[in-house]
């Protein structure tokens, strides 16, 4: 396609958000960094004076929170109800008085336990005294009133704080996938001490927002629990800043099952599965879904994608034994899903607006998949109609399959003419 990939080293990983106002309320490490979003906003500030910003894969809300800190309107879609709730709470509680947050926590009753979610292995996830304290905290937060808006915002902040401490209070770690940490020692009263520290952090940030960013408090931001492939936005946007799931990346449902279940977003394992089935696929998607996709009509493909699939199929046949022999169809479904998202989102961009995607490429079954180039090509399909402006390499990553193999993480910028 005659495009040069330029070097532009940028801090695109979420890790740096852990020290940032509001972003740090939820400690998830799969997002991109607020510094990256700020870089994009500053770069395009001279072009779009008061940009409306969209993130179709909003996650825990990095792009939207950063837009709001700049006083810019923003919207997003997100399919995981936990992440949508966290982003919504991070965006729409900036007016809550910091003292009331601390007082609400300090007055929580300590005698209303609510049982741990039953379909999880909670007694393995948590030591018995920790589990009892979590059940007390869960019951106490559930008992808070929520009839009036003011009460609901406070309760949501308590629920967010509770979600943020669950993995820290558990015998697990997130790296970024959830796994047991045998060396970890958790104090019996950790749920209360961790949650108080989180509540103080939130109160400190609310006070900073109210004192230093008062003009942003009521900047509209909305994040809907919806599928980016089908959700119709009511307005048009100047800048889309997003990071889609990576093809052989993280499972955005199973990795959050503890928080989703403890906050009551799911009650059964099958609900987790059904949320996951609607998402852009990851590489442990259900086999049934891929079988159905393989036999369906009208899927997106192109000559280059077919070559990649053929090479992958012959590598899998040569190996004789591969975890997912249906991987070529998983890859096809990934690009089909992304085609649907990009076609839908492109309709909501103003002429002259830009669509920026932070993406990582993959090495799958010894086959190189240049996700950035493929997404650029998809964006230029006639039904989508975007023009490729640049592909910038922000950092190298090691492949999960062959550690010495250098993969890249890039920013693809597409322009709506
Ligand atoms: C790479 S993460 C985005 C993280 C985000 N930038 C942040 O800072 O938190 C991709 C997100 O897309 C969501 N997702 C996957 N498929 C989706 C779909 N079809 N519609 C909306 N959201 C989806 C996942 O749940 C996940 O939160």
C-alpha cells in the first residue's frame, strides 16, 4: 500500500495512569495512558477548537476522562458492564463533596453481611477472615440508599472503590491475566484498610477537581453499555481515539469476573460467556461461535487476509497439534468484527475528522499478522471511505509465542475526507 511506518515513541501504556487524577481510581492495566490521549488532544487542538471525542472501546474510560479534564465533550461505548459502570462513575461524580465520601465510608454498618457470589471459587480466591470482611463490606454498601441522584453518586463511588480493591485483597494477581500468587500475604482486615485508602484517594481527587478544574465539572460525557458494531450515536465527532482488543490479547470478561460477580453484574458463568460472545473476538473465544461464523455468509475478507489465513492453516497442519486449529477463522472473525465497528463508527465522524487506533500486531501459529496495516486497509474500503494519514510505531513488544520476536504497537491515523 506504499505506506511508511514512522517511529514516534509515546507512553501509550496504562501503567502511568496509576498516579493520575481520576484515572487511578480503577487500577486496570489494559488501557492506554492518559498521557497518550493528552498528546493526541494537544496535537489536534489547533485544528479542532472544541473537539467532540469518541472512544468506541471505552474500557475504564481513559480517553473520556482525559477529554473531560480538558473540558471537551466525549462519548463512548463499552460492552463489559463493570467497565462501563467504572467509566460512568469516573466521569459523572466530579461534583460529589469529598467529605461526604469519607463520612459515608466511615459510617458503613458492620453487621449486614451479604454472601460472596456463589458461582465463583471465593473460598480459594480469599482467605476466610478476608472473605468475611468482604461480605460485611458488600452488605454495607448494598444497604446504602440510592433513590436520589446525590445518594446514587455516593453509592456508585463506594461500589467503584470496592471493585478496585478486590484483587488486592485476594490471593490473586493480575499480570494482566488473573492468576494465583502463592507468595502473597493478605491481612485479615485488608478489605477495610484498602477500601479506606481508596476512598481517601477519591476524596483527594474530587477536591483537586473542584478546586483546580471547576469549569470541567459539568462537561457532558456519556458512556453507554452497547456494542460498537451497532450503536448509533446521536451526534458527530471530530476525534475518535481508541484502542481495540488485540487479537491474541486479553479476555475482557473472564479477567474481570471477580469484580463483575461481587458487584452483581453477573450471577452465573453463562452470563459471562454471553457478554464475551458479543465482543470483538479474542483468541479463547468459544468454538461454537467460530463454527457458526465459518459457515455464515457475507463475512469481511480480502486477498491479503486470505493469504494470511492460508499460511496459518498450513503452519498448523505442519505442527500437527495446535491449541486452536480454527485459528484462521478466529483471525477472520477478528477482522470482520473490526470491519463492522469501523464502518459504523466512520459514519459518526464529521468530514475532516480523524479516527486514531492504538493497535498491536501478532505472531500466531508462526504467522505474522500485521493488524495495523490490515485495519488501515479496512478503513480505506470504499464502504468506510477513510484515508490513511500515518502509521507511527510507539513501542516494541516481545511476542508471547517467541520471546525474541519483536512486535510493534502503533498508532494508525485515518482521516474522513
Ligand atoms: C483495549 S480495551 C480499551 C481500554 C481503554 N482504552 C481504557 O483505557 O480503559 C478494549 C475494550 O473494548 C471492549 N469491547 C470489546 N468488544 C467490544 C464491542 N464490540 N463493543 C464495545 N466494546 C467492546 C472490551 O470490553 C475492552 O474494555
